[in-house]
């Protein structure tokens, strides 16, 4: 882990941090960057184009698109940073349990196979048919998608590290399984999990935007990047910036997290 901070302060890591950081700071400073509210309808401002007053124009119900974009980023990042850690923790616990007991391993692998049998969006459609659309559905889908990813990664890493001589020596002197995992195994599997965490944030942004785009994620009038893009499809001729803005942000966030993951992965291989 000592090489990870250096990896994030140069090259791909720095570029990724800057992309994500600038977007996140802009979203947090939305109240300072715009004088409108995300749901505020501005009199006489129907589908206006880009101007000094409205940086991305206005939508079909007279709302400032730039304002909705900033608040939509807040919603999407909040969902990603809530769902991915939960999925990572639950998946890692299941993966650890699978390395301790062979019966638990069989059960865990079948659960992972079942989840992986359904693409994320197919699972999302089935889930929303039962629970209804909304942010809760997006969070559940992202958590479910992360379970097999983190579970199988930590299972593979633990099984590999457990065969190392220093772990075998701990077993010989009578160390408990919990002590061995805590002192020897987990410190050696943190790095691959950190790389996967950054990749999963990128996946979460995509899943969130895709679900909102097809109408089963964050529901209008609440702002989200996918919902703004969906609303823009009917108004591209009047205000193309309504689609260009959120598409650029989704691409930048996805790219930023991928660059961070690549930088961490490179540091891990070289370290």
C-alpha cells in the first residue's frame, strides 16, 4: 500500500483524481455556482440555448440544465459511494467465509453464479418490477453486482496467500484461523481490493446512469445524470447542450475512476 499514494500523485492516477475531484467539488459547490434550484421553473425560459445566464440552456419545463446537472452529480456520487462499499464489505465477508468452510464455499459459489447469470440491467428491471423504481433500486443492483466480484477476488487472493510459507509457519505454531487471517492474510489482499474498488466506482456510475436513463433509477423530477440525458432525447434540436453536458460528466467520471484503478494496478504490479 505504500506505493499507492505515490501512484495517485502522478501520471494516470493524478489525471483520474483531478477529473473526479473537479467534478465532485463542482457538485458540492452547486449553491455557489448557480442561483437556481434543481426543481425551480424559471418564467419564460423554455428550451433556451446556451448563454451566460444558462450555461447549458434550459429544459422543456423551464429548469436550468446546468443546475440540475450539478445536483444530479451529487445524487449519482452519493449512490456510488454508498452502494460500492456495502457491496465490497458483504462480498469480502462471503469470500472470507468461503475460504474457511468447504460447505460455505459451495453455497457462496452458487450464489455468485446465480447473480452473474443475470446482466445488471436485466436484474434491475426485475427488481423494479417488484420494489418500484428509485434510488433504492439502484443501490440494491450495484450491491448485488459487486458481491461476486469482491467475493471471488478475496477468495482467490486468500487461497493464494494461505499457501505462503509464513502462513504455514503460523499454522504450525498453533495460531488460530482468525489471527492468521487478520495478521498475515488480509494485509496481503488489501491492494487488489483497492484496485477493484476504484473499478467498481466506475461501474456504479455507469449502472446508475443507465438505470435512470431507461426510467427505473432515480425518478424525475429529482435530478440524475441518466434522467437528464433521457429528457434531452426529445429536445436535441432545441437544446443539444442538454445531452452533451451530462454525457460529458458521465464519461469523465467513468474515465477518472478507470485511470485511478489503472494507476493503482500498475503500482501493485511494480511494487
